[in-house]
């Protein structure tokens, strides 16, 4: 069976989770949902394929940019597993939203996973996750999904989340400080096209989705979000993040 993973991973946590889930699947091709120039509408899967769709949770919902790109892809009846990756606070309606978008794109959802990865803004939460134990567990989830995909029992999983979905909040917009060397890397890699190649020090607030990729990839750590806002956000979710959350499989 041909296998694929469709991944939106601005800072790499979702990608690590996706890789762990599919590590025992054969011939896994990756579609990167963070690439602005990909012609998503031209992607159509074989109906026999198994596809894993993985996205992070931003404010308890999936990033709308990633959902919009997923909506252009043709699932063509392919079996799929949806994975919501979150920073140990909560993933709330992320899976429900991913389930709806995957189904509308023509995928047959056969399993869902929630998994924890290091918080991409407040790194002290879920630091180092997915760790070795997580990766082992996620690989076992992947094995069970593979088993289901090759069986004749393709029941629909019970996926948690509410409809209507939680409203997406507004995020923090990073800016570059004077140490920026104008190398252009952040402009090249921004999933939302929010940074101009000519003036990489500034950010188009109307396009930025606060994904933190530019902050994580800048070679001289020039791009930052407000430290005051980060401290306030960290305090606001401290209680919710204090208990280590488990990865979950819905099958
Ligand atoms: C804008 C934004 C909002 C986030 N909201 C949540 C949230 O509501 N709950 C949570 O547990 N983690 C939240 N996180 C943490 C991410 O879901 C988590 O770090 C994820 O692994 C990021 O994926 P990536 O490393 O593939 O970019 C948020 C991160 C960002 C950047
Ligand atoms: S990656 Fe960093 S140094 Fe390079 S242009 Fe962006 S902010 Fe400046
Ligand atoms: S400018 Fe905004 S959308 Fe672009 S990489 Fe930075 S945080 Fe993400």
C-alpha cells in the first residue's frame, strides 16, 4: 500500500510526531503544507493509499492556512489518519475540524491521534517532547492504524471536539531586531508569505499566523516576539500545562 504524510509543521514538532507515527510504514512520501508555492489543487491520491495528515493546534484549533491548503487536495477516497499536535495545554476542537476538512476533501478518516510536542512559543512546556517513550508509543499507534487500513473493518473513529469550533484567537507577531543580517531566510521560509524578501525586518501583520517558524530558524536569533507578552501567556496557561498529557489514539 502506498503511504503518504501531509504535514504542516512550522517549527518541527508536528513533523517529529508524524515521522514517529509512520516509521514502520513503507514508502512514505511527504507533502509539506507549509510551502506557499505548491499547487495543492493538482494533488490527487490513489483510492488505495493510506495518508496521515498532521497539524499543530493553535489556540485549540488547526491553523486556517493549513486547513485551506488541505481543502484544495483531492482525497479520492484514500484512507487517512488525522493527528493533532499540541504543546501540553489542550487541543480542544483541532481534531474535529481536521476530521471535517479531511472528509470534505474526499478522505476516509479511519483513525485520529492527539500527541504532545514542545510548546513552540513557551518552550518550557512539554520541553523535549516527543521524547523516546512518545516516539515508541506513536510508532505503536502507527502499527495499529496500518493493521486497520489493511483489514476490511474500516469503522469511523469517535473523534473528540465541538462544533461549532472554538474561535481562533489573535497571536503574537514576531519582529526582527538590529542584529538582523538581511539574509532573507525567514522571508523564504515563512508559510504565510508575511515577510518581504527586501525588508525582512518587518512583518505583514495581516498575513502572519504567529507560527514561530521565523523565530526558530533565524540563524542569529534576530526575530522575536514580545518577552512581556510571552511571560503573560506563560502565566495564563501554567496551570493547564502543569500536568503531563498523554498521547491518545482514537480508532
Ligand atoms: C500560535 C500558537 C498557538 C498555540 N496554541 C496552543 C494551544 O492552544 N494548546 C497547546 O497545547 N499548544 C499550543 N501551541 C503549541 C503548539 O501546538 C505546539 O508547540 C506544536 O508542537 C507546534 O507545532 P510545530 O512544532 O510543528 O510548529 C501553540 C503554538 C502557537 C505557535
Ligand atoms: S532570518 Fe534572521 S537574519 Fe535572516 S533576514 Fe530573517 S531576521 Fe534577518
Ligand atoms: S512571520 Fe508570522 S507566519 Fe511568517 S514565519 Fe514568522 S510567525 Fe510564521
